């Protein structure tokens, strides 16, 4: 009897506690429905239901309560499951729950698991508080950022219209009368098409960002970036706070940048003679097409015009250039989709064609060359243009494009050639392949060559534009083979990048640079910054900088004397990876520069995204030795000025003439690197240059 009285007293005490709290308190089974066992009145009041109505509608199953918001139910489930899996007995979260009116509330929920079971299911107590007003105020405050100077408005997004609710003074000054819009009004004429495209997301209450160009009350048109954040719900309709950022001036600047970019693109990808693809552009599109095709689909053809020098000698350079352009146009006329052509240099062209047989290849080339010579049809004095063609059938689509071109070029010199009248065709063969074994021989010798220091570091001065004094140097590598003599880097660097030996060679150059700088410091000389190249092969390893850091510490070289150069192509082929690489280089303490800027991928617009310390303008910018091309000069000055404003050091590469130097003196360029001052020289010769400096 006494026990029953105690239990009754305990139940009354629990009921009193449940009803007296100004918070929802509920008791649940930890089953798949999170079944409600008991709750105080606040639980039902919070969501706008009578207890009987709630029980009838949802059968005390919170999963049914969430049927219109499955995402919120899944999120809450994940929190509960995670808490159980971690062996904890309490969780706390902020979640969304829907009021009977359709309004979505912000709820702070505290759940506690107790050691009590009903029908085999553990019990969980939930305490919930409505913090909607607090959260809404916080969201609006964060969105407006306290006194945001731009346009701000609040809209309700119904099923068929955007209904204006309120806006700040700036908003009313701009729009004045036209404030609400039907779905039909969200069109291009009103500059609101982007809003219509995202209206489904808006109706779902998702955060949205878009650009609009509405007409103002005065008839003017401006451009805005709009950030839209759902801050409330009314009868199932989301209420949005909109923040407008005026980007009209940026849009106009973008149009100007696009004009500059077009000029840069033309400079980077167009051949100045034929107006078609240059080699860089051809390599890009050809490699992509080949990779997507099956083996033996394509033929790489190298075409050389015979005795073209006569055309130049007889008619001059102008006639020669017009002839090259004419030949290029005729070649491209005979190409199908996914076939390409480009002038490589001088009178050499490369063509990528799809042919099933040798006979088909030869027939197409025959028709192509016949068309080139069609100008002779009505001519009284005929002059035929003849060609030799080296043909390589692409058996290995993954082969670097330059290797395919080399094989086609090598085929021109084959002994067994087939004469098709105006075009002599030769095919890449096993005999030619034998000559390619030279590369293998080079691979066999490279490790011993490094061990015996056959590789020698050369330095090319970087000269200050203002003082004409040497202000730095780039470390370059040469192979001084005891049998073959001095091997230029173009003969071995591509091979080493392919086989990975470049990793050891780059590190070798870096160590030689550190050793030299350490020597200068010990001798009491003032060191000059030295930049070293780093191949993209390094970035396959997460700790690629570790040996560089170790060597710098070993030789005790201050960071300001070491700079790592990255090529432009690795930057723009994968900007995200590049950004991470740059951060690692900077975090390690090194300076970082981008080599070959403007050679293919970069644009004026890209400068703002480059977190580098210096850019080196590619020699393609300085194709005019006399600097007589004013359009090119404008582009160069623009790049240099923008780089300076972004606090980047600028280096002009490949400078060969005095007019180029004189031009750069009147720009914001910092350093000049090129043969006009010095070619790359051995270290001892560089030190002599330092001692005597350079003549102006």
C-alpha cells in the first residue's frame, strides 16, 4: 500500500513538472517512429495543435509529423543515431519544425537517453524551445551586415508571383513603382530571367545567388548580383531577404577585359601568318581528339613545302606570307570535323586526319595538293607548289602529341617514299623507330651522367630595367656529355619529364643554386636571388617540398634569395591544384613566380587569381623585334601595369633587341631577361659578368 502511494506521488510530481516548464517536454521510444509516449501541453501548443488533434493526425508518430519535410527528419535521425553510436546519452541541436500554419519554426532541441525501456525500446526525453524570433533576427542581421549600403528588400515567393514586402531607402529610390512581379514578368526584357530559372529552388527556401539587370524608374539599366536568403515562411511560402550589389562598373570593365582577352587569345593561339591555329593550339585540340578516339583512327601528317625559299626570293617576304596563308586555307578546306591543321614553322605544316587506309590518306593528300595548285589552271606561266609528307598512324593515343609530330616529321626523311606527283608521301616505320632508340640510350646514360656531374647549371641574368644592373638570375640546366658534347635542354627535358627523372634533375639544380648562394655569403659577397624551375611531376607527391626545405636549411640560405618558377600551363589546366601548390610553397617560405605568362592559357582577367610573387612575360609578347606593333604594345603595357598594381614583380623574357629594351624602359617592367644582355652562361662566366656588370 505504501509503495503504491509513493508511485502515485511520483507521477503527480512528474506531471506538475511537465506542465510548469515554459518549454516542450516529451517522452519518446527509440523506435523507427520515435513514438511519442507523453508530453506536456507546451509540446502541442508550440506547433499549433490540440492534443487530440495531434494524436488523430499523426498517431503520436513524429515521422508522420515530418512527412512534408523528409530532409529535416533525416537530419534529426542522423544526430540521434550518431549520439547512440558514440555511446553518449545526450545530444543538443537546432532544427526546423513546421507549425500547423505552415510556418517553419527554429527549434532548439535537447535530448537525453535514460536507462528505462518500454516494450524493449529505450526511452528518450526531449526538451524543445522555440527560438524562431532569435534565429530570424540573427539571419537578417548577418545578411544585412549591419547598415549594408546597397539595396535591400524582402519578398514573399508565392506559387505564381514575387510579392514585395519591404525595402530600404536605396531600394525605393532605384525602383520606386514596379516592385512586385508575376512569374511571367520574370523575363529577359525585365532583366530577371535568372530569377525565373531558379524559382523552383526559391520556392523550396534554398539560398540563391543570381545576376539581374532590371530597368530603373528612370529607364536606365544596371547590373546587380543578388544574394537571396530565406528568413521566414508564411502559409507555406518562403520569405526572402535580398541583398543587391551593384556590379555595373565591373560588368563594363569585364567587357573591356574580354576585348583584351580576345587580343591575348589571338596572340597566344593564332599563327601570325596564316591566321589559323598555331602549334600550341593545334597540340591542345589534337591531343584531346586523339585521346577520345580508338587506336589507328588518326594519321598525324607533317607536310613540308619544297623549295619555298624560291617564292620568298622571287616575290619577297610578303608574297611568301600570302602563299603560306593560301596553302593553309586550302588544307583546312579539305578537313572534316575533328580534323585540324596548323603551320608549325617556316613552310612546315602539320595535319591531323582520319583515314582508314594508306590509299585513302594518299588520295586525300593528292586532292588537297591539287587544289592548292588550282591557281595554275588559267595561268600562262605555271609554277607548281610541291610537298613532301611524313605520315604516322596513331597507334598509341596516350603518346604525347609532340612524339606523334616528331614521328611524322621523322618519316619525311624515310628512304622508301611514295611519289604521288605533287606530294611525296613517306611513312613512319621500324627503321625510323630505330632512330628513336637514341632516347632510350639517353635514358640509360642519364643516372650516371648525374652521378658524374655531366649536368651543369647555367645562369641567365635578370637585369633591372631602371639601373641596368644584374638583379637576379634564372638557373638553367645543360648536359655536357663527354661523347656527344653539349646537349641542349630541349633534347632531354621532355624525355625526363615523361620518365620522371626530372625530379632528381630539378633537385640537383636547386642544390647547386643553394651551394652557390652559400658560397657567395661565406665570401662576403652580396647574393642575388636565383630562380629555379619546378616541373609539374613534383606535384604528384604531397611532400614534394620536403627535400627543398632540407637543402635550404643545410646550406643556410635566406628565403629571399630563392624563387620557384612554375609554368603557365600547370596553372590554368588545374587552377585549384595550383592554388594549393602555391600556398604550400609560400607556407614553406619560398617566393614563387609564374613562367611563360601569356603563352597560351593566361588572360588579363586571370592576374587577380594568381597568388604569385612574380610573373614572367613570355617571349610571344615580344614577337616584334622593333616594337612597331602598337596593339601588341598596348597589351604589354596593360599586363605590366596590372601586375604592378597587384604588387607582382614583372620579368620580360626573351628580349633580344635594343628597341625592346627602350620600350620596356617606359613601362612598369622590373626586370629583363634575354640575349640582349646575356645568354645563359656557366657560373664562372656569370660571376665575371657580376664583377664587370653589363654595358648599357
